[in-house]
């Protein structure tokens, strides 16, 4: 049953009044909230634009937050890297000027200083902010590197650096202490050096003989061998034969033996005998002694450096390398160390992809910056490794070759801390991080400008400007008052009043 | 001419004035009654024996312009149609929230994408992970709420139709009753005029409910027809019937096939017993009933489809994984094979091959269908317009599937199942009728750490969303009402980052994937959401689709509002003109009253004079 309302006729004339009143209420709402409409219908043709603008503004708020968060991380990382760089340079100058003066623990004072610097470096590498370790690659909730003590001395059944160095030393020196070379005389006038089939010890690079009438053959064969045949003639005094060896740490070392007439030859000299047979025998003797000395000095240092490389140069597909033994002095190869028997110095995440991609920051719709660092990146690793090997080695006061060995070690460590051309340095990593920081700040200032423009655009479309609304309200008020008065006048005017 | 004649003439004058007075009284009393038409007295000279004298009341006339009335009926049914439509659209706009407010749909979605972006910056942070899950839950619950609101609107429309049908029935019945009374009443009678007023009122009520046309019969009865020619009222009234559905859900849709329709349909039971389905025959095109029907079956259903499409795209964006087949060959036949383990109902295997006989590349989508009632599938089952869709029931095992496919392809392409869950597709070898281009499979990931980036972030209540088809429709129907965040993920937030055993806690790969899918990757959207067509579907990323939906709905609501306002102006203008003409003007009645008063006095004076003259005669 539909019920119609009475007063329809007069209602027609007050319909305009009701409409105006509703308009007034809506304008008041606009004035109060500053927004033109409460639903998408009222926004007009640009309503789709406002949705897009709001999405953009909200995304930019997210980017700004990312920028500030990542900015903190980059600041810390940059500080840590420059600290590491300065420790490295301090260590280099210490090592370079170091004198051989053994103190307690069979180490020099500089070596003990180096251990402290090593410890400091490791704690800087474990920098974390907000529970996030900055140098651990993707494994941000774990420390990047193990402690100095564990690395040096091992942990339980797991071998540390010192043990690795000791094992490698035995392997490189060999049972005879000649650096895995065998000296023999294949004929009465010749001397032969034989490598053995292992990656340890001296490796023959070549020999240059200035001795008259002598011939050098080799290195040839596998395992290589090299021989110097004096021939029937004796060499003249002062003539030299120079052997070149490849060392386990990749460097090469020369050994020069000089012929002399003296019956008591000095080190690295051999007496010319009556016939070349005797000379050859003297040469063999001198060579054996010289090799022994060289092994005790340069080879020991090179072995320590190589062992450090075996221990530190690891990643996901390359575990630390151990000497296969015991027995170590006759070991024939290297084996992979396992997590159970070798300390892993780097406890972060290592993978095949670039270290920077391990942490990303999205700062714009299509701009993602990569700022991850792994502590086992080459620049960082070399610094840590070099200081570690200097701090790990010990020398005996009674060893006549100790000083020469120390000097050889010093030279090698200094060269490594210097950095080789074409290899990554800590300053390279610092540069990468600084570049990202720059890009971050550029993005932030860009966002600031864009935010202002977009907010203005949004306000233009959906905002209700106060002046315009106030003017409309005033105009409407005037109209409303006029209409109310005239309507009242009209409704009152009828014939009944005058009859 | 005699004195007694003069007496009787002035008596008739008195009677006429009295009738006029009662008419004025009636007009003035009913001045504010809705639908009242001003009545005037039709006087004429009474003729007796060819000689005129006296006054006779010929008829009580209703002052009404029939043309205006007809026009007003047409426009007012349009007016109630547009007003109701605008009303519903305004309520639908509230579903999407106030633009820019914290509770708007777009704000909730933006919050979710921002939370994911924060997660890419700090994947290891427990706070960032839980914020992603919380905002995902808020988004899913918002979609659920919007679905409930839209279906509530549909339920209101359903109830509205029921109410309108009841009102229409009572109005039609009343019209038929008055028709009968008017047919038997003498024309020109005051009572007849009042009945006609009442009948017009009922016709106006009916006009606001549906568009009608009135044809006056020769005995003054109204024959009411719909604008499409179906008779509603004649000597008898037809009956409209409507059985409303109690609960309205996204799955309860109207269908022309009564066995498939889950909501009420409007039927007209004619006097002779035949029924016409008024919705199927689109008989009612204006008025409230048409507005309710349009809302219930078209506009609100489309709004629901838009939400469902958005929810489906969100779920599949994060949980779809595509693997490509490996090349293989058997003898001289070359092709590809693929492991179909994990293929759910609704997932598909995509095959591209070149038919060498027509030199055309053909794309085939082989979709797994678990409900045999849904087969055969139409090519529109996938949103790709350039593929052919083959729905296959996988319940008989992969070998049965292969043989069914072989039967279809007739040797041009050969399928077989070499073992386990591997499907192998080979060309026909030396005959060279076809060359296999590519084979790939898109499946829905149901776990959280299956080794790839995809994860089942959103689920359909407790089961995965794979877009399957059943005999009643697609899984996407009403999905916006069921979408929720995977409960397993809520229990283990670390799976937002750890996509495999051994994934580092700071690995941004999976959060990056989620962010990219939500904001950058474009998807195809079904044409039933009102955008695009089957031949060229609408392609956009989620944010753009949402923007388009809000834009379209806002535009439609604004249009409906302005249409309603425009129509309101027209209706008001016509009502004003009708009121001017047929409404009671109190001034006019008062003036007429004065002249009636004078006439009465004059007639009485004549009678008094005649009485005096007769007295004079009698005293003679």
C-alpha cells in the first residue's frame, strides 16, 4: 500500500529551498574537511588520476624510508671500511720497518702488535646495525667472521691458521729439508735437480749457466728435472750458474752459485777442482748446502704465505685446502678441509654472484641500488690474510736462519699489503659504497621535489580551496535568504486575507 | 411563461448554485490531497419541449490535460528509475571508501605494496615480515568486506523487487476494481469523478514502479499495458509473481534457464493463466522495478566481477610458476617433454606448434579439469585470445590423457607418457606435418618453500587458488569474498624470505619477486569485469587495474547522479504545469464562491419576488 505525502503542491515550490539547503550543508562539509567530495563520483573526470597520484605518493613515502634506513647502513659501512684501510696501512708501515728482535712467545714485538691489529680488523668486519651484519653477504643475522683466537689457534678439533702453516711448512721442506728437490749426479760431470710429484716445495723454473763448456738441460719431464753438465772443461773462477725456482706463494727465487779457486768456499760458492768431475762434485755439495739454507729462509716464508692463502682464500665452492697427511713431509697433495676439521674464518654467506647484489635498496620505481659487501672479497681478504700470516709465524732464537726467514716474510707481507695492480683494494670497495650513498642522496632530493609537485596536483584535483568555498557559501546564503522571504510572501498572499 | 415556471427555474438555479457550493467546498477541502483534480460544474440550459429554461447540471468535469498527464507518467517512471539507480550507485561508492582516507581500498592496497617494499630493504627483520603479513590480511579482509557489502546491496535489490511487486499487484487490483465500478456508474456523476481521481492515483503509483501505457476504453475503463505491449489491467488485473531468494551470494545469479537461476525471476500471470518471464523478455524498461533488476543482475554483478578479477590476479601473481619443457627426441620425431607433477585443476600446459600444411603457428592450452560437468571448455576459458583451449579430465591417469589428446590431434602431434608424471609431445617425424615449437607448464604452487620464488601467499579459504572450472562456473566467482592469507605463512613468517632450505635470512630475492609481481607485471583481466573484450583482453598491472575500476565506478555513479538530477528537473517541471492546471487554486475558488453566493442570493430574491406576486394575486 503506497502512501503519498500530503502537501505535494506546495512542496514543489519549496523543493528549490530544500536543494539549496542541501548544497549549503555540502559546502560546509567541504570547508571543514578541505576535500571536494566524499566519494570517487564527486571528484570529476580526474578521479583516475588521483588514484594514480596517491599510489605514487604512498610509494615515495616507502622509498624515503628505505633511503634513510639504508643511509645509516652505508654510513656505518663506509666508516668501517676506512678504518680497515687505515689499519692496513699502519700494519704495512709497521711490518716494513720491523727489526728482528725476538721477545716472548718466539715472536717479535711487531708481530704481537700485528696480532692486535688483526683482532681489531676482525671486530670491524663484524660491524652490525639493527641486528644486520653489514659484511656477511646475505647471512645478515650471523657474524661475518670468526674470532681472532679461533682463527689463529683453532677451536677444539678444528685446525686454525697456525696449524695449517706448520703442516704446510713440513710439506714444503720435505723429509730432507731441501724443499722437495733431490740433488743427484747422473754422470760424473753433471749435477741434476729433480722435483717430486707434489705441489709442495721448490719448483724448477730454469737455470742459466755462465760456466764455460757447460750445458743446461731441462726443466723437462714430469715430474720435472734439470741438469747442468759441466762437460770436460772446468769453469773459470767468478763464473756463475743461476737456478730459478718457483715458490709456493707464486713468487720466484734465484739461487746463484759462483765458481771459485779457493779451497774453502764461502756460502754459495764451489771450488773448481782439478778436473770437471771434481768440480761437479763440489758443485753438488755447494748446491745441496745452498738449497738447505734457501729452504730454511725463503721457502719457509713463502710456505707460510701460501698456507695463509690456503686457509683464507675460500668461498662457497672452494673450501680451505689442507695438506694431505700425516705424514706431512712426504704429502703428495692438498685436500679440501671440512667444517669438522678446519676453522672457517668467514662465517657469512658466499655465493657465485657479485658481492654487491647481496643487499639491495629500492629507491625509486625502477632504480635499485646494490650495496652488499662480503668480508671475503679480495680486497678485504688480502689485508686480513697478510696481517694474519705475520702474526701467526714463530721463530726460534737458536735458529741461525731465523733472521733471514723473518726478513723474507716481512718482504712478502709488505708486498701483499701494498696490493698488486689489477687486484681489488679496500679503497675500491669504499668507492663502491660511496657511489651508492651519492645515488641515495640524489634520489632523496629528487623525491622531495616530485612529492611537492604531486601533492600540489592532488590538491588541485580533490581539494576544495577555502576562498572559493567561502565565496560560494556567501552567494548561496544570499540566494537562500531571498528565496525564503519571497516564498513566505507568496504563500501568505491569498484572497482569504482580504475577504 | 408563468409565475410557477419562474419559480421552478429559480429553484433549479438554487439547486445548481448549491451543487456549485458543495463542489467549491470539495475543491477547497481537497486542495492539498495528492492526485486531486480540480472539479468544475458543467451547467447547461435545460430544454423541455424545445423551449429552453432553467439550468441543469450536465456533468461534474475534471479539469485535466490528458496529454500532460500521459507525459508526466512516462517521465515520472523515468524519474523513479534514475533516482533509484543513483541511490544504489551512491551506496556502491561507499563500498570503495572515501578517496584518500585510511580506510579506502586504494590506501589498503598501497599499504600492502609498501610493506613488501620495506621487506626488500630489510628481509631479515622480523618486524618487516610481520607487517607484510598483517597488511596482507587487512587487504584480504577488506576484499571480503567489499564482497559482503555488494552482495548485501544485491539482497536489498531482491527485497526491493519483492516489495515493488506487492505494491504493483495491489495497484493493478485496485485499478481493475475501479474500472468495474466506473463501468457501472453513470458518467458525469460526482462519485464517478472521485473514482477517476482515485484510479489516476493508482495508475501513477504503478507508473513509478514500471513503464506503462494507458488506453481508455469506450466505457471509460483503463486498459493498462507495459510499453512493450503486455496487458496488465483490462477487465481483470494480471498478477505479478516473484519469489525472492533469502541469501544472495556471488554464486546466486539470474539465468534465463530456470533450472540454473538462483535468484527470483519476475513472472506475469495473465488472466488466461499463461506466464511470461518479464526479465528474460526485457519487458520492463523503466521505473523502480527495472532499476532494481538492472542493479541486481548487471551493475552489482559487474562490480563483484571486478573485485573477483583483482583477487584472482593477486593470488595467481604470487603463486604461479611456469616451467619449460626439455627438448627430447625419439628416433626421427623431435619434441619436448615436461614433468606434470603438481598440476592442479585449472592449471594448464601450453603447447606451440607449427602446422606445416597451413604454415600457421597454433597455440594450444591443455587445461586440467576435475569436474567432467564443466567439459568441453570454451576458448574463452583462458584470457589469451589467440589460443585454443582443450579441457581434459586427468583422473584416468596421464596415459589416458595422452591418448585422448592423440585422438584429437589425429596424428599431427603425438602425446605420450613415457613414465611417471612426464608428458612428452613429439611431432610426426618424417611426415613433417607439424613442428613442435615450445612446451611449457604453468602451475599453482601450494607450498611455501618449493625452491622457486612463487609461494601460496593468498588462498581460497583453506584450499589453493588455481582458477579451476566446474559445471557451475569458475573458481574466481565470488573469490574476493573468500580470499585470505595462507595460514601456514601466518604461522611461519620466515617463509616470506626463505624460498629454499639454506636460503640466507637477508636474501632479498623472494621479496623482490613479490614486489615486482604486485606492481610491475601486467596481467590479463576477464572481459566480464567490464573492461576489454574476449578478443583483446584488458592488460595492466594490479595498481592500474584498481585505478581503472575506481575510475569506472566513480564515472558511472556521477553519470547516474546527473541523469537523476536532470530527470528530476523534467519531472518537477511537468508536475508544476499539471498542478497549475489541475490543482486547486484557493483564490480562484474563493472568487467563484463569491459569485455563487451572489447567484444564490439573486435566485432567492427572484423566488421571494414571485412569492410576493402570488400573494398579491391571491389577495385580490
